């Protein structure tokens, strides 16, 4: 496995591999790799000739009061794990390599950022879209892989790829969970042991909501009220949001018609966790009762 | 010469040519081709194996009260001229091909847009940067060529390429002028014959200012006052702006130290014209007297 920290060097290396006819898949990460990332890497390895993983905690997507400093950084362990999984190339640049001077240009996401995480994290998706655009220009892959756990991120990046005519295909891989159902996240290591036991209730509340959506007897407002109650009753943290929106459009649900997402975020003492379930409502006629 | 209107088709064709080892140069235009464009094409033909010219009047960079409808469109003549100049490939998409649905993502230029044209054309450079990013993703050239006449555009795009790690090199070619000195522009055809004779005074005013900058005896404020007076005294149109800024930084000039740009814009009845000169001040010690 080759490890690069310099943009110019990884560019040259990938260019050579592409000239040999290799199709490149790309898994961008912020490190602290877990089974969720490995699942994306396995899919990328199956669908491409060579797989590049980037490890970069992107300052641009963290707000001033967010956990940029506390975000787990475990580069040596990450490199070992990536190599063991058969990754061909790792790109682990410094912040100075990615942002050598103040950015005079950025990606701005006009739509779909006034809901879910976008509401409480202003500028977050602009920062995500900007760094992903940069990484895609550096790596120039045929496909780039993102997890469904970050559903809004996947939607924003899929839209960006379409809007900017990016040559890379954006692929979304399924959420990987702990045995008790907690969605894997690099931030889970920042939970206390009590919070770790409570954390599964976010998923429990979403599952409960998803069942009611499938059943179709209640409107979104009633379902959210019940699901929020389930979560609130079982955690010491606070709910940042819980919402039901069309998917992938992320618009308010007016009738049970087409796919929806039920998504939530919970703030614990040292970590903010998010999760979601995509649901196809069963009985759209009975909405709102 | 091959002409494409569909993104997928030109992508496939360029991909084949690159696989044959050809280096692709790209000249994006809004059509109504003139010697300014031909000069960029000649440079691109010299420096690359194949040259792509795009012809697309980009609605995203025109404000609601600007001349999108009146902008000259002469596709058949443009194709003949491009072929005669040895261009290999023309990309002439419709607005529906470039913007099939509402854009949810755009490029935002944070810096250098509160001066010169950016001041009176809010959103203009966001629109320019967005369409150029899209075109660069479609054509994927080694080099893209822009005219020095649109100096602020060249600066914004050079910054964008650096900020987004775009693989293409942004090349700036010199301004081409009529025998009397008027900078070539597709908009010149929208001048009345009286305005056409007056129009050269924009360049005359800039030249006068450039001489005083080189001479170094006066400060920027005094020089602009004199240059504006020269222009105003000789045209029926109105001055939109005249300014002296550092170049390429586009910041206020505090001392005659390093390259500066003296630039102006004049609004005539049916056309807004811009022009500029890059100057290296001679005697920086004597600034502000």
C-alpha cells in the first residue's frame, strides 16, 4: 500500500495507474476507521481496479463551537487497517497541504441545507462539498463512495456531482451497525460508557417511527412526537432534531407518496450522533389520520 | 471539425482522443467570435494536440437587467470561423443541456468580487465560475485559455483553479485591439456608430492613467480623477467605474509597489464595455505627492 501526503505526488502516481488502464475507486474519510468505512472499501475494491482512501479531518466543515480538535485522530492504526483490507493507496494530507492559503472560492449548497444537520450546522455542507470537490479533482476517480448514515451529505454530494457535471459517480453504501443497532461512527469513541448504552435509543426511536410510516395510519407530526418521546425518555443527552422528509429530495412530506427518510441527531456530552432510516410508506391513502 | 451539443457525446469523443495520447487545450467562449478569441485559439493550437472551443451564452452570469437576450448569437458564422482557424472540436450546448434542472449547488467567490465589475454585477462571477467549472469537468483539458481584457474574470478563475485543485492550467492571453485601440469584444456590435467612435476614449483614459502610474508622481486618487475626466469629456455613455488596484490581488493600492491594474467600464445605450491595462509603477518612492 502506498501512502501519500503531497498532492502532486499522489496525482502523478494515480495518473500512471490510470495510464495502465486501471479504474480508480475512492473512499474519502476523516479517519478513525471502522466497519462502516471497511464496508465502503470492500465495495470499492469489488467495483474498481485500484482503491484510494483519503484520511483528512477537514477544518472547513466544522463550526467554531464544534469538535474539530476533539475529533478522533488515529492515523497509524488507520493505515494498518486500510492495508489489511487491501486498499492500494492512502492520501493523508495535512491541513496546510489542502489549504495552503485562504480560500477565495468555495462551493455553496443552495438547497437542502435548511433541514436536518444543515439547520444546526450552518456552513457545514458548504465545507463538505468544497473538500470533496477538491479531493475528487486530486484523485479523479471513476467512483466515490459515501455512507448512507450521513444521508444528507450523500444527497448534497450526489446533487453536486450532477450540477457540476463531475465525471465521478457518487455511490452510497449501507449504514453498518453495532450488534445492538447503534450506527457506527468515528465519534462513538467520545461517548461515556453510560451514553454508549443509551445511544442505541436514537435508532430505536427511528425504527419505531419507520414502522408507523410503513403502517401509514398517522401523519408525520404524530409519528415524530411519539418517536421523540421514545428517545427523550431513554437518553441523558438532548435531541438536536428528529424529522421526516422526502428522500432524496429532503422536502416536507405532504402525503405518504414515495420514499421518505426519518432522521435524527442527539447531542451527548462529548459527541453528537446522527442516524436515519429510509422508508417506503405502505398505505399512502391513509395519511394524516 | 467535430461539433457536439450533447455532454455525453463530447465526453466520449474527448476520452478517445486523450487515450490516443492527445493533450487537449480548451477555449471557452460565449460565441460572436472575433480576433480576441482567435488569438486564444492560435495559442491553444500551438500548445496542445487538440483544441476544443465551447460556444455557450451562460444565463447564470447575467443579472436580471443585463443583456442576456441582446447578447449577439452568430453560431453558423462562428462554426465557419472556428473551422477556418483549425479548431478540432466545438461544444455548443443548449441552456437545457447545461442546466437541465434547477441548480442546488454553485461556486461562490468570496474574495475579489467587491471591486470593478463585481461591484455593479452581483453574482456575475459566481455564474462565470460555476459554468467554467462545469465546462472544465466536461472537457477535462490540460489548459484553458481566457483573455486579459476580462482581467477580473481571469483572476477569479485562476484563484478557483488553485482553490479547488483543478487539474487544468488557467492561461491568460493578451487583449486584442482594433486599429484605433478599442479592445475587441462581442458586445462592440451593439454600439451605435457614434458610440463606436467614442468608445476608444475608454482606452485613451486608461492609457493616460497608466502613463501617470509609470511616472509615479501622483497618487491613485489624483490619477483616477484625471483619467475619468478624459473619458467623461469624450463619450455620450456613462462611466460605471474606473479604478486602480493591485494585480492580480485586486486590493486597494497603498504604495506604488508591484504590478497594478487600471481598469474601467463604460455603459453605452446598448452595450457595456470594459477594458484595462496592467502597469508596473516606476518610482514607488514618490507615491502620494
